[in-house]
């Protein structure tokens, strides 16, 4: 199968490549269609090539065709098959153009994950706990407070989602981290010299908290590092301030919310995707308060916290690359 698949992909014959995958799933001899342990890497490989060659719409069509195949062909023959991966991929793709549609697909992925976890767990409590570690749950937790209106253009939204559900999301799954030296270099460029060492010390504490698996400490310290960056930039540029933080005392006493508001007013951020990412950091920083956490539909997990941290670090690096 591998050789035939590579040949079809090389010829950009993606319909026949999907057909080959479907044929193998129908036979059930090499790939078991009832679980997503074996066939998803093959499906992802085809999707990656479609995305690179033909773009977003064609990739969505590919996953939707595969979903129809499972519903109309596989399940009547094999019974219920886990389709969470397909819904999840559709959710991530839709997030680049329509967050309402994205959440709907991710909820469908989560429902599939819940069915799977119930079959693996000895109790409903254990099933719920296992389901909270799924990628669909993490994605829903991250998207819960993001709206299409947060972005100035479709390109900005797509760029943000690529950061959130590309490098950040994958790194959190695999246990990867952002190179601390790249973060330090970004901080050195963004901050006045006097603020560099104290902010790096805060970032070192954030790294230690995340390494220890402390989810609430991780999101709290992520917000603290961002607060340090903003307060020091604004404090060093008092002559340009024109809104609520009109003097040194107010700036130094301000918390992250007012600092973000002032930064937006001053157009400090080079893109709405960076601004949206920092707003997400602020939202999760507030999860430290028990009352805020109780109100959330999706509770904080370590994977969610790590994704927020990694996203923040990547946005800092991106910000530092922008022309001043």
C-alpha cells in the first residue's frame, strides 16, 4: 500500500489516494476502521499534501468525503467506528474561517472521544477524566473565549490559528518547548535594558512551573511575564501615553487587563493575531481565581496550560521580529 500511496501522491492524484485508503479500511485486513490507531497517519499524510498543493477548501472537502465514507460505508458494515480524528481535523480547518463551525466540529469530536473513553474506563468519572486529555477538549478550552471579531482580517485569524493549532498545539502534545534562548533574545529586543533581567527571571520561574506540571501556576506566570513586558514598555514610553494610564504611578500599579487596553489604544501590537493571543493569555491568567474557573465549561488541564505558554512565547518571538 505504501508504495502505491506514494506514487499517487507524487502524481497529485489525491482522489485515488483517498480511494486507496478507503479500500484498505473497507477490507479491514491491514487497517482496522473501528479505531484511529492505524489509519490516521495515512489520512493525515494525504491531507498534508492536499493542503500544500490545493489549499484549505480542498482539504476540508477531503475530510468531509472521508467522514461520509465512514458513516455510509464503514459503520453499516462494521458498527460504530471512532471518527473523532476526522471531526477534530475539520474543526481545526474551520477555525481558520468560521469559529462557530469550528466549535461545532470539535464538539462532535469530543462526543466521539467520550464514547471511546467510556469503553476504556471502569467508571464515568474515569471516562470524564480521560476525555479531558483529548485534543478536542484542549481545542475547545482554548477557543471558548475567542471570537471571529477579535481579528482584523481573515488572514490575521488564519495566522493566529496556525500558531495556536500548529506549532503550539503540537509541541504541547509532544512535550516540546520553545528554545529559551529565542525567548530571551525577543525579550532583549522588546524591553528596555533595565527590565530585561527581572523579566527573564520571571520567565525562568514560568519554565520551572510548567516542567513541574503545575497548570494554574503555568497560566498565572505566563500572564505575569506578559504583564512585565507591557508595563516596562509602557513605563519607558510615558511620553506617548494618551489614555487612562496617564502617569507613572498608574502605569506601575496597573494589572494586565488595563495594560492590554492601553497597548491596544497605542497600537503597540503589530498584528491582531498577536493581540488576540495576548488576550487569551489574560483570560487564562484569570483562571487562577476559583470563581472564574467554576464558570468555565472546559476546565484547565496541563495540556491547555502548556499550549497557552508556548503560544505566548512564539508570539513574543514574532513580535520581536516585526519592524519597530
